[in-house]
C-alpha cells in the first residue's frame, strides 16, 4: 500500500534523541490523547520483540508497549497464534492505560516481502483487533521519521538486514537479507556454549559489551558486506543505521570499514522503525472506552 499524504513532517525535529526519549517515557507514563486530536498507531512485528506505538496526528508521543517475542523469523510470521496473542495484549494494555479504543494500526515488513507474507502481517493485526491502515516497507516507514533525502538507510533488525536507497527523498531501491541480531545470538551461544535464550540476554546486558564485541564482529562484517554488494553501483554518500542491531558494539565502525562509506547510527535506533510505522498510520479520532 502507498504511503499516506497525511504523514506529518516529524523529521523536522531538532533533537531526535530527545524526541525518542519522550517516546520511551510513555512506556511507563502514557499520556491520555486529547479528544480534539486524531491519533496514529503503529504495530511492529519484530524478530525479537513486538512493539505498539501511539502518537497524536502531529507526532506527539502518547503510549508505548513492547514484549519480547520469537514469533517472526527473517521477517516472516512463523507463529501466528503467538503473534496475535501478544499484539492483542499490547493493544488491550494501551487501551486501558490511555482510556481509548485502538481499532486500527499501520504495519511494516522487510523489503522484498512477498504479497502472501505481507498479508499474513495484516491478518495478525486484524486478529489482534487492529485493522491495518497500510503495510509498508520498514525502511520507508523509518524514513518518515528520519527524512533522509539522499543516501542509504540500513535497518539492522533481529532477523534481517533491510536496505533502502533514497534520492531526493524518494525510495528508488530496496533489498533485504536474512542476517541480524538473531545470528549474533547464535554466535554468542556457540562461543559460550549456552542456550540461545541466555545468549540473547547476555548480548543485551551492557556490562558484557567488551566480551560481546569480538564475538559478533563477523556477523557485523557480513552485514557490511551485504551493504557493500547491494550499494556497489548506487553512488550513495552515506549509510544511516537504524534497528536494534545498530546498537551492537562496533556496528557503525565495522560496517564503515566494509562499505568504505560514511556510516551514522541513529540514536535509540531500536525505536526508529516502530515510531515510523506509527507515523505511517492514517490518523483517526480516538473513542473513549
């Protein structure tokens, strides 16, 4: 589905880190929507977590809810029942805390996702009580927040590396490869000889970053090689990193080395795509519960 012309120019904000910090605050301190304002809702079905974001029509953060999940692999829903149940719980949680009904949401998928798999994301939303207003490519949704005019955007997710090239603000190329944070956890599990669940927790613990960095460097190199190959003839000036795996130690430096390009990592990169998905949602009037 095409992007909506009603998307606000949120990328004009001066301090992206501050703005995303305000989004994060609403996970514990949600803000009830003003009745006079329309709202937007975004549902992000990720490999390692599911995130639901609620914003006002003009992008003011209202609510954030997320849960760890293993219901998506390489961008594809592999546990429909689990995805529906978690998404429904997040919707019910935010409805209760915001005191409004949330009947619809935008969703997103990795670039190159087939129509059948894209439809499955929509069916998850429907089954969870969130009628899809649109299903977008993840980099396109992320760029609604970033406003990248010329260059490449790489979404380093839990299961895939999705890349989009923008010229004059328009996406002219996108591709996706199955390498992401899940593969980092596999490498850590193998190195430490621990279960995958413990490896994921070990990876995310800040105090383990010095030990994690050398173990995941080969995975980050692979991501960099994916970008280098895909961008070889694109003549882009820089690459902007988003996604949870962009927060991995050494990510920007290793990818810069592999691509030979200037690489910048977005602040709070794990929230860029979920917020962008919410911005892509067609705004609607909230209804009190």
